[in-house]
């Protein structure tokens, strides 16, 4: 995929998943919706889910 073919953000908004837990959702021109990694990490921490550190694979040690 070349730089010219990369999807671009066409819309962006915030969603409040719970009181005090707001995440940003971006819509790409190919229809996908994406969330910033920091927002996903914060939402998972709020749920009590521990994610691997950046650069670590989730299946490491399995």
C-alpha cells in the first residue's frame, strides 16, 4: 500500500462510554472506525483488563 492509498480520517467524535470515560472515534474514508491506542488502553484499564505493554505481543508466553 502506497502513501496515496492510505485511508484518511473523514470524521471524528467523542463517545462517553461511562461517566468520566470518553473515547475518540475516527471514521476513515474506507468505512472503518478506529480508536486511538491511548483511549483503548484507558477503557481497558477502567474495565480492569490488563493489556500488554507497547511492543509486547498479547500471545507472548503462550
